[in-house]
């Protein structure tokens, strides 16, 4: 899920992906067990999020067309548009992220005329509510056209909406469904760049992941690769470094000063270590790196596995959604992977079948 930090007020941070590196022998290469059929997948311009509904259908967020579709599990009907493009309430424009809840409702974050807003929808596409957030004076943070900060980094529980907003003084800000701030938690980490507010906030940008077994993970996107675990009340339980051969080059080449670009030279360029993250039903944290690898950590924060995903080719997930029986949907592409009890396939050519 989606699949899903905050921009400094007065500046923005662009996160650039790293170049792929060779696969170590210890990585499990998981082969896709299915995908949307070609006549369905070809309907979308940029399939940014693919999540399963309680009745087995699929929500598909097409970022480039500014639309949300519902796809029947039988695939016998064409995708049905349930949220269209527009600036008025109930429509979306310049949408950045999508996330759904178990009750079938979903949220979309967009920014018509540069003003961020969050809207809540029924599974049919009917608007249930929404609210605007403070307008950011600069462009929001993106990575490969994927928004990763501000209102673009949203975790929707069905009862509240959590956003990473380090400029507020806390890592996580939680909103009620009517837009009221209900709490904030998570102390900003020390970065050594407190004298440069933009860089300091960029290095405190992260993904919020609700743990189905309780509490929340917070995964920092850039700087020293780290994640934290908080309980349901927002109390810090532990912090762990994200380490592995795949990240050695990133850590070794991490700069001490960041160049700036844009009008007035105001935008610091910060490279990410992490693309996205998600938690499975057992509470294991899956962290997708900027290189095409994913690390899996158990509930105690111990690293248990290094994974690569293959669909039509090697995938670098920008969105992950866990469904029943451990099935993982990966975006872009809406590829399905079996993660519970399935034997990893090593160095196999892609064999894509229809989702079912």
C-alpha cells in the first residue's frame, strides 16, 4: 500500500534514484505469479498504485490520467472509471498518492492550483469528505515522477490519515477524517545539517507504515538508512539501521554538502536510499531500496531476507500492497507475488500469467 516525508516551507527537495547494482548470490529472486491481462493493463497510462478490494476487485490509480479505476476480478469487463479528472470536490488533479482501507474506502492526495488536499471516497467513487492542507510555496518532493513527501506520503487506516511532516517538528502528523490534527509523534533525528533547514527536513522525510499487528513503522527515505518502530500510542520502541551490500555504495558516496538547483538556487538535491515500504499481515517490514532490492525485517527489527522481484523484467517497487494469503501486489505494473511459503525462483525468465 499504497502503494502511498514533507517539503520544507520555502523550499523543496528532489530525490534521485541510484543506479542498479549486480545481484548478490544471497538475494531471493521472486517470480511474478500473475499480472493484469494485457487488454486491461494497456488501458492505463501510468499505473502508480494497484490495491485489492475486500470482494476481490482491484483499485487502480492512474497518475498520468488523473483517474481511479475499479477492475473486476473476472477481467471480463473493461476498467470502470470511478474518480475522474477535475478541480472540483469529488474529482482529482495532479494526484500524488492513493491508499485504501479494509472497509473499501480510499483516499487520494492531489494539489489543484498548488494547494494540497486529501479526499476520502467510498468504494464506488462517491466522495465522503476531504480537507485542504497548508499550501507549499515550492514544488513537492518527487522521485522518478513519484511523489514521496508532504501530502504525497500518506498512510490511511480507515479511521485516520497519517502524513510525514517534519516541518511541523514531528516525524508523523495524524489527521481525523474531517481534517483536524489529532496528534503528532516522532522526534526528528539529528542529521548534522540543522543549520540548513531544507536539508535537515529532507533527511527527516519518510514513509509511514501501519503494522497490522499494532503500531507504526517510520522509514527514512534519505541520509543514513534507518527505520523506527512506534507503538499505537506513538511511543518509540526501537530504531534499526538498514544495512547490506546493496547499500554500501550509497553510504560510501553520501555527500556532506548538497548542491542546489532552481531559481535562486533554493532546491537541495538529496539522493534517496529507499523508494517505498510496506508491512505484511505478520508485521514484517518490507523496504524497497533505490537499487532494485527489497529488505525484509521481522517485528523485532531483525533483517531476515533480501528479495528481488521479476515480472516482465527486474522490478523496482514504487508501491507495495499486501492482500490475503500473503499475496503482494507491486507497482508499477500490478504484478502479483506469493510471499508466504512459496519457494523463491532464482534467475528465471519472466513468466507472466493473469491475476486470479
